[in-house]
């Protein structure tokens, strides 16, 4: 039985101090459930409001991409420097130590390989599986303007419904097909559609006039790293994106294909979380390389 409160000290209810109700730090996220906000706080660093996601889900349609031949050797040492990992359930189970305690974003769509029409994807992960794997978010490819546009959008809306039911975030990834122009007009269209249909946050490409893309999207945007670039160019892209409204980056090849991946991810962190200039980030990269 609980003991009676026998303390003689006067109680203090702080009646002159109204209870605070602080706004959540991510735009468009204040009205989300507590559990979803908690998961987002494991993806985005609350102190900066940004994230450095390490993406290495490429194998779900490309197989053993250069730099991802051995996840245990190539990727696991980088995990300590990432705010969150974006990967497939197979790699999570087989290769990632369960002691990793930041956010996990699971690839939830798939089907065709690089040998087929990529937009013909289906949902490839149940929400129950995402719960078993303690995911903070699930990621789905959305092919606005692609041959299977409606199917991919339906994949998104189904995952949004399931994510809302189980309080797991949904990341909409805007895919650009071979025939589509990667410019601000298209990216504004694709990201806004994803947000309108309920995506918790959106991953897209950095383009000219990116500030208009970020302004027109009512939920957080992270930028894709894309193809491997020289380190300074990748840092410049990350810097420009966050200064123009992105809430972080989801980089893969520009980190794990770098000449020094551990130094590169730390340089990206400096640019994203500390507002370092690209040159300062590159100096940090070179300094870490020199230390071996």
C-alpha cells in the first residue's frame, strides 16, 4: 500500500507561474502526437533543428554500390557521427549494432531494380515490422511526373495513414526520372504534393532558387546528397541548402565514397549544425585527414 504523505513542509504549487507549453522546434510539427515528436527528435538535433542523415539504402535497387560492398567495414564506423541512419531492414538486422541509439529511417518502398522502370514501386515494409525494428520513420519514393506517379503517391498515402496510426514519421523522397527537369518549379511541385498528402518531412534535391522550395513546403525538407562531388562542392551544397531553409542533409555517396568518409561526415556536421562556411568545413576535413 502507498504510504500517506506525512511531510510537514508546506506545499508549493507555484500558483504565480503559468505552466509552459513550448512549441516544437520543427516547422509544421507542433500539432503532432508526443510520440511522433519524440521520434523526430531522434532524427533532428533539437539544439540546431537540423539533421545529418547517413543514407546507404542504395542496395535495395542497385546492389553492392561502390563504397557499400561491406556495410560492417564501410558504414558501421560512420554511424557514431550520424544523427540518423537511412537504410533497409535487411541491412539493419544483419549489420548494424543494436547499440546504435539514434533515429533509424527504414526504406519502405521497392520492387524494380536498375534494370527496370524504377517508378513501378510498391510498399515493401509493414508498419508492424517498422515497430519491431524501432524505426523513427519510414521512407517512400514518390515519382511525381513518372510513369507510375499515382501508384507511388498511393504508396505514400497508405504509409502516412499507417504511420499516423502507429505514430511513426513518414519521409517522402522525391525521385527524379530521366525525362524530368530538376529545377525549382518541378521540386516545388513535388515537395508540396508530398506535404499536402501528409508526409511528415520530405527529402529532395538542392536546386537554384531553393529558398522558394523550402518556403513553399510547410514541413521540414532535407536535401539528398546525390552523385559524388569533390568534397568542397558537397560542403558548399550542404551549406547553401541549410542557409536557404533546409533542415539538414541526407548524404550517402558524398560521404561513404569520400577519400576519408569519417572526416567528411564530421565536416558535414560542422556545416549543418554549426553554420560553418564550406571553406571552414573543408579545412576541418583536411585537418582530420592530416591526423590520419
